[in-house]
C-alpha cells in the first residue's frame, strides 16, 4: 500500500496551508523550511488588506 | 476531574502583551496586580505572546500546578484565538468550555492608544467581567455527529468539473448538477485559449469524458438544485431534472455556478452586429476571422463604473488575445484597444501584451470622464497625450464587458444561507484564511461564482474547494461546538421572535405544543436570539442571562 505521508518543501503561507489541510485529513505531513521559522514572506508583513488582520 | 462546585473555583488569568499591541498602550503591571485582587483568582501571569508555543505551555503547566478550574486569557480576539486556548485547556485536562477570554486588544488598547490611564481602567473592567463570567461557566461537551461521505457540486463549468473530478478521484461519490444540456459552462462559448492557442473544447471534452467514465461521479445535466436542508455532513439536497425531484444525502456542497458575460444593452451602440462584445467576437472567430479591416476595442464597458465598481480583470487578457488572433489572421487588419488601465498580471500575460504590440496592435488610453463615442464607421476618442479628439476608422467595434453574477445566485444564496456581495458574487468566509469556504460549515465555493477568474484560476479553485471539502469527508464522525442555545419549554411563549432572528435556521417551532426548540447541531451559539426572549426562555450554556450576547459582542 502506498505510503500516506506527504513531504512539503517550503513553509511559507502556501506550504503551511497545504500542510494544515492534509493534516486535517489525517495524513502525516513533513513540512520542510530552510529558515529558522515558518511563515515566509507573510511573516514579514505587519497587517494585510483588506481585513487589516495582524499577519503573524 | 475533581468536583467543581462554586466554592472550589480556582481561576488562572493570563494577561498578554501581544508584543507591543497591548503592552505599548496599557499598564500591564497594573492589570496583573488588579487581576490578583479578583475573587476566585489564584494565579496571574503576564506573557509576551500568550499564543506562542511558550505561552501555550505556560497555560498547560499552570493548570495542574495551581489546580486551576477556570482559565481566563486577556489578549486579542476570540474569533482567531479562542480555539487555540481552549485546546490548551483540553490538553491539560480541563474541560475547554471552562475557558473565557477578554479582548483587551481590539476593544481596548487599539481603541485607546492615547489614553493609557483610562484605557488601563477599562481593561481592568473587561478582565473583571471575564473572571466573573468564568466562575459561572459550566462544563460542556462537544456533540458528535455521523456524516454522509458524498458531495454535491452545483455547476458544471470548468471549476465545478475540476472539483467533481478531484473528489471522485479521492473515492467520494459526487453528484455534479448542471443546468444546461452539457458540461463546460462559459468555455463552450470561447474560440481559442492562449498561450497554447488551444480550442477550449479539448479541455472540456477531456474532463467531461473522464467525469462520465468515473463510476463515483454522477453527472446531472438540465438539472438544478431546488432545495437544501440540514447541515455539514448531513445535508439533504433536492435535485430537479426533467420535471422530477430526486433527493440525495450529501456531506458537503460546492457552489460552482459560474458567471455570465454582461450584454451591454444601450452602451456604445451595441447591436450584436457591428458593435459586439468580446464573447460575440469569440463566436465570430470560431467561424473564421471576420472581414473587418478596422477593429476598435473598448475596455471597461459596464465595469469600474458607478453601477458596477469592480474590475472584471479577465477582459484585458481577452482583448489582447483576440487582438493577436485578428492580427495573425491578417496583419493588415488595424486593431486599436481603447483602455483605462491594462491588467496583465502574470508572466505569460505580460508576454502576450508585448507580442500584441510587436504585431502592431495600437493602445490608446482614455479618461472615463470623456469616454469614446461610437459613430457610423468610426470611433471618436479624446487622446490624452495629444490633448484633442481623434477619429479612428472602425468597421467593427468590440466591447469588453465584465463577467457578472448568475441570475440564480440570489436564490442559491437564500437556499444555502450563504452570502453574496452587492454585485451578486458569493462571499468567502475570510478573504485570506478561508478563500474557498463559506462561513457556513460544509459549503464551499470556486470559480466565477466567487469572482471573475481565468481558466487556470477556476481550475485551481475547483481543486482547492475539493480539498477543503475532503477535510470533512475524510472524517468518520464530526464534532460541533457545545456552546448552543437552549429553550425552556415551560416558559417559551411561542412568539417566534427567536426564529425570525436566527441566521442559521436552527430554531424550529412545534405548533402542536406551541413552543420553539433549538437544533443543537445547526446552532452556532451566536446569541442573536437572546434579546428576543420574550419571557427569558432562551438561555445559553452558562446561567448568565447575557452570556450569549456578550460572547457575540466580544468578537
């Protein structure tokens, strides 16, 4: 049987969302990020339009 | 867990700096000192970020260490962070419903940035209220539900087809409901799709073929969804086709009803012959290039105006594509595009734009305050750089009109209780965090029904919506929140006031008994019904009469 594990390369907003959705489906995910913390470009922003949510 | 009687209430308060968002404007030490004086409070601590891994661990450690029976976090909004803190309580063995939050950021520090003293007093009040309310919380449990592992996709255009295909391939039964007699939607009316100059029928036929072959997918053409009842995991949908109603049980619903192209009646002399839309031109190009030698295209016709303020975004790409096709068919054909701003986002689109200029397509910008005028055999436009009106010969005028919402969008919005915006496009649950979900659980959206999209975007959204839906379908059982309203049948006067205000259709009236009852699965615990309680029959999950209202207002 095929392995039910997924490798995601890149822990920016796209990789994080993919990891979360797969995790919510019950699939084991390995999220690999080159930097010390995940978040990518998004984590460098303060607030984003149009909702002005705190980006972090 | 030990018995939590009123005399044994031990509250832990965690006051969050939110970096400088709160600590930069309020006196945190004063808040900590004040919280220590509140009744039942046995532990108070300040965190730089309570939501960080460190902060969460502090909560988890403090619960057994101080034997806490209630947790209060004074920080940001429960809208985003309540589930996280409730989860921390649960992991530490505390019933998650014994958690309360005070929003001292959005409702205090952000509002009173220049009034540190008064803001601090106000935050004290909020923390005091949260601690008092925490003492009155009761243990609740989540409600477990079964679910139907099936999906209904409304709309058989490219986004709906993609969603149905993805779910079918994951092994879920799918009903794909299309109102016309064939799959493909707007793509059926297009000529060629750039950059590969491919007839869209290739894509449609390939997908339709695979859908028809997939044993998990049932395609219903000439059919509509006429009724929907139930809730996430357990919808009952009525599909009407050939005058017959069929009811199907489904766990999720995907709205992929697409859009249509505006017919610009009364604008620029639109007649469908000499003055046509880009969609009309696509049909003409299917039959071979038109004989017209002087073609003028006008952008933003019926969009970015008072009536329709939005930019339909795909019309620029469509105009450039068709200009290239006209030029390639006959380089002598003169093509001029009158525009306000060109939206050519994306690498390939910018290349297409450049190629059109290399082929000799002319671009003239115009001011919406003095729009072009279409006259017999010519188009007059005020040339901004020349500072005067110029006349461009035209034997064919092509109007770039926007994608607008489907006529049935309003009915579907009412039926599924999901919102549309002022233009009739469906509104996602959150523009960034839930772009393909509705706020209503188990209902998803994709493609032109959401906003004008390119084929690539419609396909991506279809696949994305399918993946979101699969999160629900992959579960063996669902759990819903224990925070729900309850109606006391002894004091309910049957005035139906609560039924009128409930946005989720969660309250049923039983005529025989003359009382209302809450469907605990549909109820979101919003508290909207509380003010309607003529005789205080509706109450929330704590004994505080204002619990539900405060919960809603604290968001």
